[in-house]
C-alpha cells in the first residue's frame, strides 16, 4: 500500500515542468503529449507542437494575459424591483 502511495506522489512530482511559486504559475505535463499552464482558476492547454520545457516565465505570462477575462470597471445597474400586485379577493 505504501508503495502505491509513493508511486502516485512521484508521478505528481514528475509531471511538473515549471513551478513559479512566487507568481502562482505551473506548467505541467498532460495526457497525449500536451501540457497545461495553470494560474489560479485559469487553465490553458497547450498543443503538442509547443515545447513546454523551453517556455520562459515571460512567455507564459503573455499566454495567461491573452486568456484571462478582461476586467470591467463599470458597475452593474441595480436590478429593478417590481411592485407586488394585490388581488381583490
């Protein structure tokens, strides 16, 4: 049983290609020769033709900026309240 746990832990370690802890960014091996960039809730799947081991932090940050949703500084209008109709029963 301990051997299985140790094997699983080693596989998790081996799949990490880059780990920039200060920025919270990881590049990991994925299935079928692909790689995945993760930062928080953002996940970017890279194609097979991109060599993830050669990616630099700057390149990864540029990819994340392209993928990240744009922040909107406008406030949403408050929802309109509808008056409850009284029935004459």
